[in-house]
């Protein structure tokens, strides 16, 4: 039985993984279903563009039509088409009759089969630049899908960083509480020793034990939070073998003046690039509306065989070549569509300016938030150091029976509180850095680690 347990333990350890941020990020980007869908959208948009090229190449179709009818018009037409019409079909055998005689062979023909085998080729020769403008719009859509992919990728990178650093912080809380548990256990031992010597009452011992129990319950909760954080990392990365995380991830980059940061954001933000595409697309829509004022030229080529049976007989073949020109002389809806396109173009330009203003505000807030988080972190580092110094003095004072157990435990709790606040401050600074990096339109891997 022990061998079985040992085998299971070794198997579990062999699959357990301690990962750093880069590991999780790579796995997440490779396994993300959302990013895979975006890639499919990019491929779909490319096919839409190819479809316009296909329309310009025209359409070649082979058709086989069969019908059987006694409809006088269809029967006579099929005889003409197969070059079988005769004077008899016009009633020439009834010529001695009066002029108003209705020819029986023409009006009441026998049932007839008709096979029409043909190959046709249709191609638009000129569409008033409509197809070319549509192709330009579809190419813009291709670019928009690529930008959407980049935007989703950057957002996912930040989500991974949040999840990873959350796991690191949860682990740090576990480590801090384990140290707290060890430290408090020593206080309990000291209280018991003093109680045996008669230096303190049982109340001191019980106070220390209560505090130790509370620390232990907090440790249980912290361990559970760590497992929950790991579970989210496993979900993001599609890696169920993650069992531990390493150091906190911070993104460091050059911090030029604010005007330079605005310039970087405007150059890098995918949202601005996507809005630029929308502006260009709405402008192209105006050109498409203008295409209604141009003539449309098209061509139809047809070659086939017509007979009462399937045939490729040269005596039964025919051809047709057609070139058509269509020009709309009056249609007031064209002007309305053009005006509406101009309005959409104006709206797109306004939204572009609005987006830039929003990014300016977003960037200012992110800078202020980072500056605040950096200042808070410095304060929390100093506060933890001071709290630790006070705690150590309190331990000495308690040993010399200068303070009560309540005071000692109060200083212990104050130190743990400041330690937790420092861990949280480090986490919040990492998020502030990641958020600023995202607002600047950068990928996380572009930052200096």
C-alpha cells in the first residue's frame, strides 16, 4: 500500500508545474479560443476580398434544361431553336381555306420534348467603380480584423498579468501567515512558560491561543484563495498542471514627458487605427454612392444546343453574344444615399476626435494613478519596517513583563496588517504599470522586464 501511495505522489509531482509570467502568457496566447476565433475572422475577411476578384472574373455556367409541353408558343419556339420549323407548322397545308382559318398544327401541336444544353459566361465590364470601391472597403475590413486581434491580444495579456500577480499575491499572503503562525506559536510557548513560573495569568495564555487560532483560520482561507487564483490561471492558459507561481511581474518602461506619452498613445492605440479605418470606409461609401451616377456595362456570352433529344449536333447549335449598357437617368434616392454617406463620414470624423479626447483623459488618470501607487508603496514599505521594529521592542518588553499580552498581540496584529497592505500595494502598482502600458497601446512583452 505504501508503494502505491509513493507511486501516486511521484506521478503528481512529475506533472506539477511552477510557472513564471512568461510561461503562462505564452500558453494563454497559444491556447486562447477567442484569439483563434479572431484569426478565423481575419481569414474570412480575406475571402470576402477574394470574392470581389471572383466577381470581376465573371461566372461560367453549364446548364442542361429539359421540358415536355404542348404549349403552342413553347413548342413552336423549340422547333425554331432546333431549326425544325416547316411551312406545315404555319398551316400552309390549309391554304385553300379562308384567311381567318386557324392553323391546327400551329395552335394545337403534339407534345414535344426539348433539351437545351448550353454554356454561359457573364462578366461585369464596368460598374461605375462600385466593385473596386467595395474591394477597398473589404481590404479595410481585413485590417480592422487584424487590429481587433491585436487589441484583444493586448487585453488578454493584461488579464493574464492580473491573474498571475493575483496568484503571486495570494501565495505571498500564505507565506506571510505561515510566518505569522510560527511567530505566534512562539508567543504561546513563551506565555505557557511564564504561566508555569507564575509570572503571568492563564488569561495571557488563552489570549495567545485565541490569536493563534485566528491566524490559522486566516491561513486556511489564504490557501483556498491561492488555489482559486491558480484555478483561474489554469483556465486562462488551458494548463491544468500549474501548481505554483514565481515572482511578481512588473512592466518597466521609459517614462518621457506627458506630451510624449500622448504622442505614443495616439500612434500605438489600435482603437485609433480602427477609427481611422472607419473614417476611410465611410469615405469610400460616398464613392460607392457616386457609382449610381455612372453607366453599368455588362456582357453575356452563350453557346448551346437545342433539340428534342440530347445532342451535340453542329446543326442544332447556336451562340449569342450580348453587351448591355444601363444608365439611370433619374432616381432621387441616389442623392439621398449620397447625403447619408456624407453624414456617416462626418460622424466618423467626430468620433475620431472624441476618441482622442477620451484617450487623453484615460492617460492622465493612469499617470496620476501610477504616481499615487508608487508613493503609497514607499509609505507601506516604511510602515512595515516601523511596525516590525515596534513588534520586536514589544516582544522584549513582554519578556521583561513591562506590557501585557493584549498589547503584544496588538502589535503583532498591527505588523501583519502592514505586511498585508505592503503586499497589496505591490500588486496595485503592478496593475497600474500594466494599465498605463495598455493605454499607451503596447503589448506587455514590449516593456522592459
